[in-house]
C-alpha cells in the first residue's frame, strides 16, 4: 500500500469514482466503486514510479498531508 496521499471523489458526469495523487503529477485512476478506484490508483502509483525511474526523473517523497497555501 502506498504512502502517498490520495483524493477520492465521485464524478457525477462520468459516474465513476476518481482517485488522484496530488504529489505525483497526472497520477490518477477511476473505478465504479470507491474501493475499485483505490485499487486501480495503487497500480498506477507503482507504474508512475517505475516509469520515473526508467526516465531518470525525480520521485517525490510522500509527505502524507496536503498543504494548502
């Protein structure tokens, strides 16, 4: 299980739950249920990290809480 913070919300237009990972740019997934979206985004996080490693891109450390300024 990832230590990155996730935001999960219902998308009324598409009728799916969306799971976003703010600390990893463009890292998001969807699912027909809350738990499905969570499971999908866990896979996407691992793929995001693997791709970043292959491309020698920095991988942000999980901060655990969003900071709003």
